[in-house]
C-alpha cells in the first residue's frame, strides 16, 4: 500500500481541519480533501515522498488558499436589501452518510489505482488527475497516441472491473455515459463494416 495513502487515511481529520480554515462549505472541504490525496498520490508515483503527512498538509493548505483566492477574484455578488432576499435551504450540506460514502469510494478508487500495472497507473493519473491531453502524454512517455489511448482504455476497464469486484457501481465513481456511448458506437460501426 502506498505511503501517501496510509498517511492520508491516518491524518484525514487533520487535513480536513486545514482545509476547513479556508473553506466553510462541507462539499468544498470534501472536494479539496480528495484533491489533496490525488495530487499527493500522483506526486508519489514520480518520486519518493519522505514525509507524506507533511506533504499532504502542504498540498491541502496550498489548494485551499489558491481556491479561496480564485473564488474571491471571480465571485462578484450584488446583494440588495436584506428584506428583498429569498431564503433557501442550503443544498450544499453533506450528510454524515454521504461523507462516509465518499470516504469509502475514495479508498476503493485508491485501491483500484494500486491494482493497475505501473504503466497503466501512470498514464491514467497523467490524464485524469494532472489533466494532460493524450498527445502530451504520448510525447512525455515517448509513445504513440494510439498506444496511450489503448493504455487509458485498459486502465479504465481494469479500474471499473476492480470496482465492480467490490460490489459497487462504477457510475458512483464518475463513470460517464459517454464511455458507454463510444463503446456502443464502435459496435455499430463494426457491424456495418461486416455488411
């Protein structure tokens, strides 16, 4: 098991408190906590992390500050008189059940990543976590675009299989209908090619 993952599980309440100093919305806090883990995990794949808990704390703090600055710079609200405002229930509240469910999903996702071969894991992290395009990944790894696309497809299929093996639905982990539509369109194209 990865050292970052072990440290994350052990120190998650501290990471949550660090993020909570800068963010008050529970869903924002949970999102930043998860992003903290993903960034640390991606960094661990590239180099050894000597003090993973301190590394996680630093990432959490930096992410929280940068998000707060970005939100402050991009959010402009005009609020009229208080008496003219309508009051709505906060839909952003996260129940304890949802919070526990998110923690379990994150742990299963980390296990699914760990189950991949190093090549597949590295490619998937570059694409999904670092946000690199397929051509950039191909250049970085000195492989063809086609090879990267095949690695990504295999990594996703293997992760979904691992998730299904745990009795869970990949749709709960962000599996999109687009992937299913692409597979269906390939089947249709294959059938029409045979005619």
